[in-house]
């Protein structure tokens, strides 16, 4: 592979995607590999220090093959209780599930007792035949439909209910017995935690025994080596009893106030700062215990992590935690929702300059202004701060977040709102709808679909003045292109039961969103030498909107516009090309070149490109930029 100069590599890293001043870029060569220190001096942004070993990243990318790519799928045990539309009162294992849809399953959720034991939080959903007393897997012979008892043996196996050979496998055994019988390579992990489990502000009664009753548990376990080892032993026992291959720690989030300690000072929750190091200690000891229990085949250890800047800065020592984990699943969704007073996509791939200035918090997190809140920014943040691409998955939400518009005639991205959208027919949560619920609104003519090409995300506007941002096939294709650029391990889906699992709205194709991910991961995934411009760097924001003329109104899926359809005067400004412009290594002088081939570059006639380039040049970034199309 042609060598890239240290200067060229450093300038590539320096393109953080924001039209912000960049200074003090210093690079040096270490054993032939380039390393950079880049300081961003925008007053509203933290100084970011990036230490990059380019050769290591390229080696990671080259070692990955299609067989290495994974699709992690969350299963939620409460989905069986949903009704309406495509729901049947069964879990996805009972309804039949393709064995090649997911490489890893995260079974959500088990709970943790006061003595740090794992147990089912709903035996009716989890245990064989829903029978609480059947507190283990049935004998393997009882899963054979042709089984016949030997009545001549008075102590012989009978396989009576709840282990009848004719039972339909569900819950734990639906995954660890049923799915594995179809595909022995599947990995099944038990997941513990989640938002409700860690939300100190929620009452126990409102969260089925969680909230304030459980939010301190992880912090208390992590505070003591003895507690960690006890907990690890209990995890091992639970996994071996039920046939799980690993443990998924969904601690939302270490350190963060209101998620680890019920104590308030002046009526304000306090950060649990000791969690920062204790979290690492917990992961390290749990990994030790897993290896000690079975050195040749230890349980897998995975975590789900937050991606908002405040959360990520506060909660995680990324290089250290990466040492002990098999998988790091980024929760790159819930970027916007009804906790904010303006519309926005649940998981926009890119952010515009306007988004950057407005800032925002992920989920109900703390708002931070001056950074490009987006999926691409989050992925790059974790890569830049030391997470190995080979352990990192990008989260995909098969649902949307929504609002009621304050003024139905103003329905563009970022429009003012008056509260959460109405609950879905099946999901029954305000401000939230499953993908199949959104598709039902579109196909029934109650909503019109629009697509924001700059942010790469769709949204719908309903006839009764509601706005919902979500993901569909178009936005997922853009995300998969980005994922491949960054050479990530794969995808993580929340959740299977929110996809169109019956294929009712997808021309008979079951799980259309999840299948798109799998098909994409399987295709074109043996990266030859990655091009120099694909080195993982932050490229998440568009040029300043003041330099960009407005585009035409988004193209609706239906010909009839809904009430409050976006007008051409209020549409989102056209951003820079996805992935943002990248440097041309062969050129060292400050010069911009626009790709004017309209067959390959949709920005071929964007006259604002030159202005944006001039802004970057004035900021002191010695780069040459080539606008590229992403097919």
C-alpha cells in the first residue's frame, strides 16, 4: 500500500467535520506509523486530543473478513404481551425466526437480587412453558418431538409438562435450545440492566420493581472486589444452567448522577465518581473469573454503552475497558426525543452546522452544546478515544421518536413541538413507535414520509400534526456504508420485536430492516487495502448553514402532502457530502477540488462548497479536499 505522509494523515484526522478553527497540529512518525495530536480550539468545544496509530488501524481492517462481521440482536421478553397490528401474544422464538438473522442474541433482561444473584424477571416469559417452578432447562431428550417414555423403568424420564416434547420452545430455551439447534454457531448472552434498572428517579411501582430499588446495585457491586467475584460466580452459574454463552452488562451509566445513587444534595442527584475506576475493576475481575471457570471457552463479556458527549466523557475509560471486553455495543439511537422541544431524528447519521450549534442530550442525558450529535460523531468519538474497531458495533434502532407539532404548518426538521406524540397502538408509549407502527401510518395514508438527505434519516408527518423520526431501508444503507468505512465489527439491533417481523408492510419480507443489515454485512466485506482516506476520523458535521443555499422540499412517499408539509423556504440546508470531504494525500497545499461529475457526486453543482472550503482554509487546516460521492 502506498505510504501516506505524516502531514497528510494528520490533516485527515484534523478534519473533525466541524467548520471550526483547528490549530497546533503536530505529527511525528513512529516506526513508520503516523501519530497525531490535534487540538480544537473552538471555545464551545472541549480540547480533543487524538492519539492515532494508523498502522494498527489498517492492520485491524485488513484482518477482518465477512465471516468476522456480526449482527447483535436484542430480544425483549416483554414483547410477547403487546397486542394489535402484527402481534400474536408470542415471543419471536415461538413465531419462528431465521437462524442466520443474528450472530449474537442479547436476551433482555434478567434482574439482580439484593444478594447479587441473577434471576428471571418474568418466569412466565422466560421459563419452559412459562412455568416458574421449572427453574432450569428441560432434559435434552424432552426437546425431541418423537420422544417416548420407557414405562418399564419406574424412575425413567417422562417429559411431562412443562417439559412435554410437544411444547413450543419459548423464552430462555427458545434461544439457547431452539435457535442453537438451527444454528450451533449462534452466541446467546443474558443481558442485565437497562434504562429502568438504572433510573433512580423512577419509582419501583412504575418500573416493575426497578428504578430507585435497583439503580444502586451495579455501583455497589463494583465498589468491592468480594462483591464482584460473588456476582461473577452467580453470573457463571446462571449462564451454565440456562445455556447462555456470555453476559451483557447494560449499566446505564457509571458515574452519571441519577443512575447510581439515590442520595440527593439540595434535591439534586450526585455523581458517583468512584464508579469511573470501579467499572474497570468490575470488568477486569469478571473477565478473570470467566477465564478461570473455563479457560478454553470462557463466557463472553459485552457491554452496551451510552454515546452522548456528557455521558461518554463522564462514565468511560475507553482504553482500559476495551482490554477486558469481547464486544462494545454503541447505543447510537435515542439521540433526539420528546425530552427536547424541537423535532429531530432518533438516530441521524450526520449532523448539520445548525444541529451542532443547538447541541442536545442523548436520551434524557445532559445537553452539551457545540458538538455534532449524530451516529457518525459517536462512532468516531469511541474510535478516537481508544475503542478497537474489531470490538465495536453500531447500534440500530428499529423504532422512532416523535412529537406533537406546536404549529402543524411548520413541520421541518427542528420544528417547535408541544409534547410527545401519541402512544402507538402496540408499543403504547408516548413519543415512541415501533417501525411496524410507523409503516402502518404510512400505508394507511395517515402519514407522509420525508427524507432528510443531509442528516440521512427519514421522518413522517401525520395528518393530525405529529412528527416522528426513525430509520428505514434508505437510511440504513447509508449507515452501512459508513460502518464499512470505519471497519467496525458489525451492527447491534434494538430490537427484533420492533421490526416488521411478520413482513406485513414489507411485501412479505419478515424483519426487513434486520435482514438489510445482515445482507450488507455479508457483502463486500473482505477489505483489501483500505484507501488512505478511509482511516477512521471524525467527519460528522456539515458546512455552516449560512454558506449553503436551501434545497428543495423533501420528496414525500405519497403524492398528497399532509397538513404542515415542509415548505421550500424552511427545508434543511444541504450539508457536505456524507463522510465529509477528505484530504487528498498527494497534495500538501491548501486547495479545494470539487468533483463535478454529477454521475458520481450529488454535490457536483453545490456552489457553497467553495465557501466552505475557504472557511476551513482560513481556520488554518493545511489540506486539499476532494468531494466524493458515496454510492
